C-alpha cells in the first residue's frame, strides 16, 4: 500500500482550499464582532462574563410532567425579588423534562439559593444530589479572560521560539503559518457555532486551543524532519523529495490522528456533558491540524 | 539480551509498585467527581497589590472562621497572590459559609454624640419601619403582584424618603428598601463617636438564649486591656442619656443605655452581651465571625461551584466508560494494523495507565474532570510514539531486513523525532500550568505527566516486551508483524 499524494499538481487547490476556510472563519469572526447581539469575535460564555448556571434534576418517575419554560419563568418572576435578574433568565427542560437548566446573570449565593427554593416550589421536588451549580462573578470573569489570552500568547511565543531554534527560517515560518491556520479555523468554527447554535466558549475552549497548538506543531515537526532527512540524501529533485517525504509519513500522521481521535470520540459519546464542546474543539483541531501538516505546510515549501 | 531481561524485571517491579501504591494510597478525587462546593474568595484592595503578609492575615482569619463553623474536611488554599479557594466536600450548603466568610466583621464600640437624642429617636423609628416593610415584602411572596400591596409599599417608601430627605436610585421596590436601610444605618452610625475599643480587644465570643424570650444574645469577652477600655467608656457615659452603640461593618446592631449605677467605675468584669433580636442561626454566625477576628481587607466571593454527590459519581462512571472505550478503540486499531506490534503497544498502554495513576497518588494530583480528559487524550498521544517506531520497523522489514535488526533500528531511528515532537505539547502544558486557573491546571498536569510517562512506556517498555516476545520461535514469523498485503510490497 503505497500512498501517492500529488502535492505538486494540487498545490493551488490546497492553498485555495485553506484560503477559503480562513476567509470563512474570518467572516464568522467579523460577523460576530459587528453583530449587535454579540459584539465579540466569539460568543463568550459565563466563565468570561460572569453569571450563574444551574442544572438540577427533578424527582419524578419515568415521565415528568410537562411545564412550558415560559410559564415557569412567569411564576419565578412572581415570587423572586430581584427583577433585574429575572428579565435575563434562560430556562430549558431537557431529558424528557427531567433536567432543568437555567442561566442568569450573576447572583449572590443567597439569591441563587432563593432561586432554587422557588424552583422547587414550582416544578419540585428537586433532587439536590444531582445538582450542578456555578456562580462566577463578573470580576473573576474578566480576569479569566485576560488569563486565557495571556496563556495563548505566551504559548505561541514559546512555540515560535522553539521552531526558530530548531529549524531554519523558512521551515519555522511555514510551520507557524500552518499553526495559525489551524487555530484560526477552529476559532472560526466556534464563532459560527456561536452565531447559529449560540454555543458559548469557556476557559476549556482556550485550553483546547493551546493543546491544538502543541499537537499540530508536533505533526508538522515530524514531517519537516523527514523532509530534512531525505533532502540530505536525496536522489531526486527538491520538490519530488518533499512529495516523497510527505507520502512516507502519511500513514504515520493519519494513524496518530486517528488514535488521538478515538479517545476524544469516546469522550464526546460517553463523557460528561461539560466536556462535550471541549472534546469537539480538540477533535476539530486535530483534523484540521493533520490536514495542514500533511498537505498545507509541505505545499508551502514547494518551489515553483 | 541480559540487559533487556533486567529491564523486564524493572518493569514488572514498577507495575507491582504501582498497584501497591494505588491500593494503599487511593486517588484524590476533585469536587466535580465526589460532590461538594468550591468557593473562590477574592481579596479586594483598591490601591496596590495585596502583600504576602496581608494574604497570610486574611488566610488565617478565614481559616479560623471555617474551623469555628464546624464544616468537616474543608480545605483552604491560596491562589495567585490575592485569592483563596475553599473546598467544602459533600452536601454542605455553601450558603452559610459564604454568608459568614464574606463579611469583614469589623466590630466597633461607639458613644453617642451629645445633643443627638431626638435625631437618633427618629432614625431608630424609621429603621424599625423599614425593617418591617422588608419583612412584609419577603414573606408576602404571592401578594407582590397584588397592586394594592405595591401601591401601599410605594407610598410608604415615598413617605420615609421624604422624612429622610433622601432618594434611592434603585428601580425595583426591594432594591429601594435595602438602599434606604443602608442609608439609615449610615446616618445612625454618624451620630456616634469612635472609641479605641474594637473587635481586636476581644479574646472570645459565645452565645446563649435569652431568659425572657426565645431570642439569642451574643457574649463578648474582652482581653485585660479591652476590659479596662470598656470600663472607661461605659464610665464616661453612665447616667447620661448618651447611648453605647455596637457597630458591625458599619451597621449598628445594638444601642444600649449605661445605667447610672456605673458612674463611678464603669462596667467592669471584662465582658458584655449584645442582644439585638438574634435568631439562633444569626447568633452563631456572629459568634463565628467575632471569634475569627475581622478581616484586614474586605473579600468578595467571586465564584461558587457546587456539584451534587450523585452527579459526581455519575461523572466518574462516564469518565471511566470514555477512558475504557477509548482504550479499546485504540487497541483494536493498533492490533488490526500492526498485529503483534499492535498488541505490544496495547500492553504498553495498560502499563502506561497504571504508571500514570500511581504517579497521581504519589505526587499527589487531585483528579478532576478536565484532569481525566487530559489523561484520556494522552492515551491517543502515547501511541503516537509507537506508531512512529512501528512505521520505521515496517519500512525496514519491507527493505528485507531481519526481524531483530528491523526492530533495533526502528527504535533507534525514531527516538529523536519522538522526543522532539512531544516538546511542543509539553510547552503548551507548561504554560497552562503556570498561568491557568485551578480547573485548567488539572488538565495541564495530567496531560503533561502523561506525555512524559509515554516517552518511557512507548520507548522502553514496548521495546522490552517486544524483545521478550521474539525470544519465542513461534512469534518470529514476519507475517505476524506485517499484514500480508503489505508484505508483498
């Protein structure tokens, strides 16, 4: 089973495809930034803006009685004191009406407790054993955001430094280009997800970007190493050697991506809901990352 | 060959050690896996950074308060120079803790200014009114939508505001009530003059039920010098109609007259009681705050996470499913593609799992959900090195080399690019660990440890196991290492 990817012939198609993806991502980011309901390049979750998230299960036999979210909200408005909060409340029933999930702006512990009590009166009884509640103050949110952005910048700087020390200029530059390509596309996908499905990003998303950065560069490094090694003992021309090296490491790169995707797939299928979008972001990053390592980065090395 | 046998025994020894460690030092589970609450407390300082001493001082006050609250197995640690993290395992309600911890608990004793007798009387009356309104509003649940009640409340608020010559900024009624009460508290406090007696002069606090009714009172015990100060202060106002106010965080919780019998010596004995209609719970909270002393800097609770125990155990189960199914997927894929080599990598992966978990219990690493996801992700990355090596071995075999030779050079040639390739992932982990929050640190730690251990298991362990395998003649056939269609190549 020999692989024969025709990089030379398809260089334009590859670069065109990547440019298309990047433009699409930029479009999502710009749309999200200038849309009045977001005003941010990506839909920031409560980790970064503060708020209160509550998920709690109701105690009921197989099927729970049906409540319309609006009627529950109406009742909550009647018995809760802080009107400001209740104007910005989102409530959903999931799992056959068994699971209630609520998002509100930031509440104090006292207010959050009242909310739960009121909820218990309306749709109870509730099972406090399976409650998941998070309260994040707006101050902490801002801090987390700066924290994540700094981490990303520092990591990117460290990786660039490592690449420049390890490779010569061109290689380092192209590896970095491929890296930014991967990050931008994953970011763009989540911008679109935010616009279409109102998916929010939290600090785990930043973690996934960092992990993708580390992982995707790793793939590129392996391929570039192979190219360098083959160029030293080359029998064919420069471009052909690059193509040969890519084909030689094709199996390895796809296989490692697949073995990394398997555990992520298990996390998506069986893991806790709080890890769902995180695992998805990582999976996307690994797919885009192996594409850019196998096809994009070596294509950039080709000489016309 | 001899040296490899040594490695084999070493690996078996490590495995036994890991199992021993895991049995005797079980893994520490984070709150998201066993249920409980976590509060992040932010120290508020308007100018400059929080110094180490200040952090230390806040830490010890909070620690004392937590201990006095009697929560079991709580854990308090500092984070990043100006934050504290308090963990309360189990079903303990974070509400009480947040109420007790969040207050500065600055206790002051003040004496009334002369000639403010009538001013205080009116303010006290208004305070009583507003307290009653707040109570009505809180208990009135359904009647809030009752327009008559609303109208009555609005009128009352207007009347009080006019009397006070104050207008509140809040839009909703409840906000207005709270705001007015704060204003009244401030006005009352202003009618009193500071003394040099404060919460610092306390050596103990307690509580007891009042004899005449079901209310509670809080007892204060002063230090020697505190007792003298208290006697001095009470002496100065005894027999006058100036009152003594006990003020907690700017709110007067008790105003009392000092009888004329104390004119000569003041109140001696070094103790005092505060009786301000406390419920049992309120009295206990005040007691805990006073015992712990006041906070040198105010704090704010910026984050509360709480997870029910049932959900925690569900999370463990889900993670276990994910980890095992991930391992099985990877195992099937590897064995399908690499036959015996694949089987070797699966064995290495199992070793990898044990070593990882053993190291978590040794360091120790508290296992959280993100931590587990780091571990699961690193399973995929751990085989990465194996794939690199096996691909090399395949190439060597295809070139017609002998099995032993192919294996040797496969491991040798792949070595450098494996170590190199993991550096970037380690860099990311390192940055995450340095700059990340508590939550993120767990992921960085497990992924980073995983990558490091995988270097050992996929390079050394798989080589040793493979060498052990090929000592058996029957396992030396080339087609056990290469799927047949490749072999013809």
